[in-house]
C-alpha cells in the first residue's frame, strides 16, 4: 500500500484569487485529459500488464498522478477561496458557484463533468500503453495551453511548469514499458494474446 507524505510534490502559494484562471486549470483536475482520469487509467491497467516492469511503471505513475491531482486541487482552491460575489459574477464563475459554492469538483474547463468513459482499460498491454503515451502528450498539451494564459503570473506558472515536466517524464517511462512488453512478444504476434488471428490455422503457426 501507499504511504501518504503530507506535503505537496511542488509548493503552491497563490495569494491573488482569480476565478477565470481557476476555471481553466480546473480542467486538469476533472477534464478529459486531467489527473483524475490519468490516475484511474494507470491504476486500473496495471493488473493486466504481462511483466512486473510495466506493472510497476503503471503503479508508480498512477500514484504520482494522485499527487498531481492534489496539486491541481490546491491551485483551484487558492484561486477561488477569497473571491467576492462581484468577482464571481464578472468572471463567469457564477454557474459553478451556484452548484458547488467554491468546493473543488471534477469538471472540464467547458463545464462538462468528469466521466469514467474518458479513459480506457482494455486489458491488452499494447493497446493500453499506446493510450497511456497519447494521454501524457494530451496532458502536456493542456498544460502548454494553460501556461500560455498564466505565463506572466509566476505563482501559478511555476507549479504548472513542474506538472508539465512530469508529463514529459511519464511519456518517456511509458515508452520504456512499451519496449519491455514488445521484446517479450512473438515476432509473428505483435498483439500478444491471439496467435490464431495472425495465421490461417494453429498448425501453420506451430510449423513455421
């Protein structure tokens, strides 16, 4: 099991509330490429990985995504906790406020709630690892978009840059896990589980 260390992976200390930016960053909490989906994806997929190296990578990164979820939630909380009603109304934060006050709730920047259908656990290691590689690039691209908006606000941009850098590192680790799985596959059966799909009959597979 996990040991919880009671500090953020990277410090967050935002002094000026900003509801509009909070709505943007919220997408990395519960949006389509956010940290909830990432963590649930990897911690679900790890059970069907064919070797311990790939399983360990998914477990490690899925756990770290929980830490990133905590960071993003802290950023959103600090950006919204001292808002005045005037700021809430002017920023377009009103509809969220009516439903959740300033509680942290998983949704995309466009207001779409988080849904488990936004991530996949297929049970095929090649399929799952390619999805993981794509997921890290999509998360990195989302952080790129956020940085374009907050680049002149260091107290927000610095933790976002840290999170972006970790997505790049995760992409590299998933590449290593994918290679470890591919090296164990039969050359005629790149997709691991069904040799009979690749040959006319099992006999020809065995005799070739």
